[in-house]
């Protein structure tokens, strides 16, 4: 019989941080297949949107409350969004299966009978 003894060093499989977890949707999720504005609970933002079918969003409003940090895709032009970065508009179709990550205050998906969107909350 072989016995393995694990040390503390062997148990470190990755970063164990609630800050990281909360930034990647560990604070809840939702589903929508209706053409209504989706907003996060108070004090949170939408950190990821998964498309269950090819989708064109009517609105995508970036969380720009934190000045001089990061900028995310938006349905209107946002200052400091990087060179060559264009707004997400009616010509932007997100393919089925794609998940986008960022920080958004809200978005409006189209009505769907074949899929919809799943969205995740974080800080």
C-alpha cells in the first residue's frame, strides 16, 4: 500500500481570492429572452454576458464610474476607449456561444424564442 503525504505547498492549486471571484460573476446571474433593459442589483455591475443565439443588442451601457481605469464596449462612443475602438451598434452581431466580459450598467437584448442571454453579476 502506497501512502502519499501532502504538504501545504502541494495544496495551492490557484489563487483563492474573494475579490477575484466576485469580479467573475460569483454574485449571481440572470436570464432574459425579452426586449427589456437588464440592470444589475444595487451596488453591482454586469460582468459577463453569454449569448445563447446570434444576438444584436439595442443598448450596452458601460460602467464608466471609475475614471482612468478600464473602458468597455458601449453602444455610444466613449472617450478614452482606445485607438480604433468603435462603439457596439446595430451592426454588431454577437455569435451564439460567445461570452463577453467587462463592466456594464445595463443592456437591452432582443426578444428571443430560440435562445436569449445569460448574464452574471459582480462588483
